[in-house]
C-alpha cells in the first residue's frame, strides 16, 4: 500500500463507464464524481475552447473526471465540450449537476474582507507563541510583535496567532491565548492594518473581533460549536482549514483513500456547515491544510491537485511557508532556511489559481508573485495597452 492510496485502487481510463454524473450518489446512484480543471493557461475571452477559472486570470480547457465506485477510483480526461455532452447524455439531473459545478468553477469570486481577488493576496504570519515551528519566541513580546507586524510591508493581511498548531504542540487555555494576541491585534488594527485572528475558540474569536480583527483563520473549520453562529452574527470572513486529527497526534499515522478527494469532501461538508449557520458564501475561504495530518507525499499530491478545490466555489488560501515537507524533498534544512522551497510552492500554487498565500517571508513572496503575475499578464505577447512587445 502507498501512503496515498490505502485499500483503494486508481486507474486511468480512456472513457467514462457511464455518462458524467448519471450514476452520481447525489442522484441516488453508486458513484461519486469530482472535476479537476486541467490545461490551465492565461485566459483569453476569444478562446472558445476554454473557460475562466473564476477571476484568477487563468482559463481551463478540460477536466480530469475522478469517479469513485466502492474502493476503486478512475480518472478520465475530457475537454469541456466532451464533459458537458456526456452529462447531457445522462439526463436532466446529471446535466444540472454539471452546470452547477461549472458555474462554481467559472464564477468570479467576490471581494474577501474588502480585498479583490484578481491579484494574489499575502497573509503575513505573526505567531505570539513560544513554540511555533518557525517563529516560536520571535514575537512573544507584544511590542516586538507589533513592530514585526508593521514591518511586514506588502502583506495584505496580518495573521496573529497565540497557540501553536505545529505537529506535537500542546494546547493552551483560552485566557493565555487571548492575552497573547489581543494587544497585538488592537495595536495593528489601530494602525490601519487588516488583521486576521488565528484561533479555533469562539470565545477568543469574539474578543479578537472586538479588538479590531476582521478575519478569523480557523484551523478547526468551526470545530467549536459556537463559532458558526458567532461568525454569522458578526458577518466576519472566515478561513476553514482541513486537518486530520489534533496537532499533538496528527502526524502519527495520516491515512486517506485518495487525499485530494477526501480533503475536498471534508471541506465541502464544512462549507455546508458554515452556510447552514448563516455565514455568507462570500465570507468563506478554504485552506487544504498542507502539513496538518498529512505525510509529505500527501502534501505534494494536494499541491498537484489544487485546481480541484476551485470546485468548492470559494477562494483558496495556501499555507506552505517553511514547512517540513520542503526539507523532506530538498535536504534537511531548518525552517528559516526553507525560503527557496516556500517561494517555489507559492508560485506553483499561483499557477493553479490560488488567490491568497499565508507566509512568513512577506517581501520575498510578494516579489516572487509579482513576477509570476507579470509573466501571466504578458503571456500572449502584448503589453497592457494592447501593443505587441517587439523589442
């Protein structure tokens, strides 16, 4: 057995066994379908063979259709026209499911916490903890944390955390967590910075919002029973992150059937929970939880399948900065020496339409993404004013 597939099997096929979505479990059938956009390239409105991937600036020209039947997964590659024709052949309900999924992929994402998402957005990490895996102890002093946040030039959001969620981390009590983050949130918000509170406790969320935080970054994805109602009442944007297990034990034995679709389904359920609590879809973003209850192989497969998650219909935040998977595949570098890998993963995420990036190295990431954005902008050989670049 591999780390990614347990008792399941994965096959690549030339054609679907049945019309797309015709036998989907959502229609009472025995199969489950997922659509992964493929053939990504800068989007052009005059290209009749591709469709926009939300407002990312990318277009896609086809799908890898993943079908699960029992313990077996198959992948069939179709262009857009073939996929929609297949769904139409499956009947009105199958076509409706295909159209709904297509609409979630192509619809422009609304602004998130006042930020447009047609350009990459950077969330700077500021951990006011003694034990975070990379910057633990660096910003435990509030004054130093405030200065550190103000120095993050280029960060669209500052994410303030008071409890480490690194593998093996011990939980802290709510009072200690709040005492660490609230003075920093207040000071940075008063300086006009857009602040996110990295917390999973509804009681701490409420205090953080009262102190000037705008966004809640919840690694438990509404694990606190009171979080949904609170965030709905406050109309606060929230990031819902996937994780398997709890920080203290989550790396003991991570296991998935097929990690991209397992994580997708888990996040789909949490989005539905948020919507059911009254949180607006426009106030929801998701994070695949790179490194949270996942092996290095799981993490890299999720990176390769990031485009799948646009099917959830909400913005994607990617948090890969300085994580141990970088060292696993590139040498045993300590966290603060993983800049190269962090930038590589961020730009690869941007190439799959990720809109937001949670990082330690703000200036370096901003520079990297600006270059990636410029390359995409000029991919058709034109300047912004429409003239060919003939120099």
